[in-house]
């Protein structure tokens, strides 16, 4: 797999890609090469856009195709567009790589006065008041939608992760979040 590079995509149709994924599920290596040739440029673009470093995007792309090789038997042709399925794997893997990054540590001798970053009592009071208002508005939402909003904007879950967690399609999750944010904004403006 190390010798594979992303390449200029061929003009395979979604049905062609669907067929290639089905053949990859049967462990057809030639189909895997064709799938890579047809989709690697697009998936590399997704990785690069999220990771912002070419070498890391290249590493991620190889890992993504290993995942595709392993996950091909689970692909449900009627449930997903083939390129959307592949893009979701690339997007989620890239986001997971970002989450796995550890924050840089600063040597204590090089650190400046740590107390400068502490908010003053007035800022703490304002933040607490705003937090209570937001929680009150979240309580006005249906429980599942409030949980989805917290999951997306507090815990950092992706649409796909939330959709799986709540057992709804990804587009339904997007709709839930968009409508919930509109309701929250209306509530906060009262």
C-alpha cells in the first residue's frame, strides 16, 4: 500500500464507484487500485483542507484507504452515495487525527505569570449569567435535540458521530442542529 500515491481522478460514475467498492469488499486488488485512482485526489483534498499539512494529509490518506479496504464489506450501497461514504471516512479520520494531537507543553521556566489569564470577578459573573441563560434555552428544546447541540458545540462530535449516536440520518442531524440553533438564538434575544 505504501507505493500508492493520490492521482488524477478518472471519470468513474457513482455507479462505477459503487461497483468498485463492492468488488473491494470481495478483496479484489485491481478494483482497489481503480477505486484509489478514481477517488484519491478528492479524498486527499479533504484531508489537506482539514489537516492543513501536506505530509500529514498524505499519511492520513494511506490510513484512510486501509480503513476503506477493511470497511468495504460494511458499505450499504442503497443507503449512501459512494463518494459521500468515502468522503465521510476521510473527514472523520482527519478530524480524529486533529483530536489526537496533544497540545504543546511549555516549560514552566519559560511560562509567564500564569495568573494574568484568570478572569476577574465581573467577567466570571457575566459568563455565569450567560451560561445559565443558554442552559435555560437548551431546556426549552426537545431532550434529543439539546443533547445533539451539546454534543456538537460543547463536546465536538461530528455530524456523522451524532447521527449514529441518535440513530438518525446525517442530513436529519444537520437539520436538527440548524433548527435548534435558530430556536436558541430566538430564546436568547428575548
